[in-house]
C-alpha cells in the first residue's frame, strides 16, 4: 500500500515527526513493514551530502591555510572561528524559531569559508608584527587587535548587511533562500563578535606556552651538554 499526502501550513520536518510518532506502534509488528519516502528520503540524502560537503570544506580550508602560513598550529587556531560561527547559527535558529533544513545546512557550509577570514586577518598581522617588526608577543597581540578591528568589522558588516533583505524574505523567490541567509547572517555576526576577543586571547596563550616549552627544551639541552 502506498499512502501519499501534501503538507500545507506547516513545515515538512514537523509533519514527518508526527507521522513517525503515529507509526511507532507498528515498527515491532512482524506483519508490517513501513518505509517513509518522498520528502523524508530526500531530506536524509540532502543532509548527508551537505554534512559531507561541510567536512570536506573544513579540511580543504585548513590545508590551504597550512600551506599559506607554513604552520600547522596557526591554521588550527583560526579554525576555532568555525565552531564559534555554528554557535551563532544555533542561537539565531533558536531565537527566530527556524527549523534545521537543507538550506540551513547549506548556509553553514558557506559560513565555513567566510568566518575564517577574520581569523586570518588577525593572526597574519600579529605574525607580521612579531617577525618583521620584532615586536614582543603581548604587544604584538594588542597592537594587531587594535589595527585590525576596523577592517574586520567593516568586512563582516558588508556581508551581514547584504544578507538582511534575503533573510527577511523580501522580494520574490527568497522564501527558499531565507533560512540559508539567516543561518549565514547569525553565524557571521556572532563569530565576528567572539573572534575579536577569543582569537587574540587564544593566540597569546598558545604562543606563550610554546615559548615556555622551547625555553625548557633549550635549558635541558644546555644542562645535558654541561653534564657531558
């Protein structure tokens, strides 16, 4: 038996949850075999493909940054902006009562390539101040954060303001793209605000610990040479 239906006036995800709850009692009966197709099957395939695309995007972004910075540590620090962006997405969806859907996941995939820009700008400038201008670590972090505050905010605002009309569903054909724009907008906003505080603090902490470990290693080698 094939049962078909149309969903009107509510989201497909909520309808599927209600249908699965109604069919739960038939799952353990040996005389019944139930399979949900249509939108349910398409959603599962879309979610799987978009999650794989997001993971591949993260890996490729890390590889590109590792080649550019010639370091494995600094790209890893910059990748912290990605979970910060996802926190912003979840908060935005919760506030706006927007369900998780394929367009939302597509927005998260796009967000993975956008939010790292702020971290790249900050870390690259801090490295420049330390290596080229010979500035101490703590001063380089403070100076780099101050110098790159306006560029980071301006870059983020250009993307955020351009996404507002689409997120609000203004104009024809924006209903499908609205969840994607909303996820990208919320993730970018929160990620930018948190990155300006989290990234410098994380960079300072990691570099201080790395300097201390290098000093201990040098001290150990010197002691070994004296003992010899």
